[in-house]
């Protein structure tokens, strides 16, 4: 199965983050290395609009067969459109339909090769529409609060039972951005990551860091130095 790593040049929260050195290696290379070592992945393609990212991605072993058009790399661009552009262009130029693919965001560098393989296995064994990696939410969703227009604190969910113990509440899960496995035409048809047959791949919180701002970067580097994703 093909792995697509989307990496645009623009980043507001952490400029240049996709090639910023994380524990001595450019951020994007951590995802490339995991994909290259995954048994289920036949090729690793980086989709980018940035020539510097393309250069570094190639040095790390990925393919960058073409540069993504600028209109697919704006702040308001949908990453799924970059996926469609990539699979369609590869199909047209190589005369091979890409029925399914794995998407790996470079901002989630702590996934292991076996995480990718396990997610693909769930996808294949269940004939799934998609598989999304998730991790346990740190607190129950019922504990969330909101602040109304009068500045008052209130329950986020109206049905919240204040008397319930944590053990009585359902475990909530949140996507961690590490792994997505899609059936191409189902994604194109629905334009939704969650479909009728979407299965989870549960990852531990220590491998679920998602880098969006400087503090995320520092925390992820700390975790890497502790060896949480040692290949």
C-alpha cells in the first residue's frame, strides 16, 4: 500500500516545522523512516509545495515525484484534496489505480512502523472504509465545561450527571493525527474521514504527540529522548 505524507511549506504556529530538527533529524524524516520500515507500505510519497521540503524528503528516502500546486497548499486548503491530486496524478502517469492509501501527517512523529502495519491490518481484515488512529482522552467528555455569553461556567453536555464516578463514564477517544487509512473512492464520495465502516486503531498517549506549536515540539523532543518511539 502507498503511504502519502502531506507537508506544505507554510506554517503559522511553528514556521518551517516540517523540516525543523527534532532530536537531530528533520521532523518530516521521522514519518518517512517509520513508513519505509513498515512491512505493509510499498512506497512512500511526500506531497509538498515546497522545494526545500522536497529536497530533504528525498534525502530521507521518500519519493517526491512532483510538486503540489500552490492552490492546494494554502491555509484554507483541505488536505484531502492534496491526497486526491497525488493519487490521481500517480494513477494517470503510471496507469495504476490506487484503491486505498495510508496518510501520515509529519506532525505526529512518534508512531512506530508496527503502528502503521497494525492499522493497515485492521483496514484489510475488516474491509473498512477507513481506519483512524486514536488515543484515550485524558478526561471524560462529560467533565468538559463551557463559558456562556454571560461569562458563566456550565456543563458542556446537558445530560452530565454530577454524581457519577469516573469509572461509570464511557471512555472517550480522540484522533491523534498519526495514521489514516482510506479507501480512495469512499473518501472522494463522502469527503469525510469518519464513514459508515470506520475502525479505530488505538495508540498509547506517549506516542500520540501532535506538533502544532513550540511547546508541542519541546514535549515531543523530550519524549523522543526518553525513547518512547525507539525504532
